[in-house]
C-alpha cells in the first residue's frame, strides 16, 4: 500500500489524542501497558466534553462518562480487555470509578499523573 502526502489545508484535518510524555518516558509508569497509556489519553480527551457539559460533582471535580462499550469501540478491543485496561489505570491510581448502578454508566475521575 502506498500512502499519499498531506497537501495544504488537509494537514489539519485530523484530531489527535494526546498522551502525556511522562506516561511514556517516566520510570514510575513503565509498568503500564501502552493500551493503558492510550486509554488515559482518550480519557483526557473526554474531559473537554465533560467541561462543556458541566459534569462536575459537589466538590467541583470533573468526571468523565465513558461506558465500557464505547471504550471497546474506540480501542477495537473486547469488553474483557477494556475492563482490564481500566482496572490497570485504577490500580496505578490514575483513575477512580464511581459506580452508579441501575444500568447507568460509571463516573470516571481522571487523576493528575504528577503528584501534588
């Protein structure tokens, strides 16, 4: 397969997922899988939507709603794998889930990766 070049304004046609460099290069994150780092980037991207929707809790903390089914679709993985990757981020302390029950999607709090 031969890929074409970007020309003119087409160079700005894609949106990108930003993954903090420290997650890739930092020794404290070396145990995280690349998939977990990518999911963290997707979660950071989702925060923009959360802010637009004013998804803040009583303590003014931003949360993300990102159902497992959407993670599966976005990352092209199974439900089991999506849950494993999210659990990996939870174990590392980078996200915290608030389970709501009654068929409602969980709230996901994204933690800052640099200790305060």
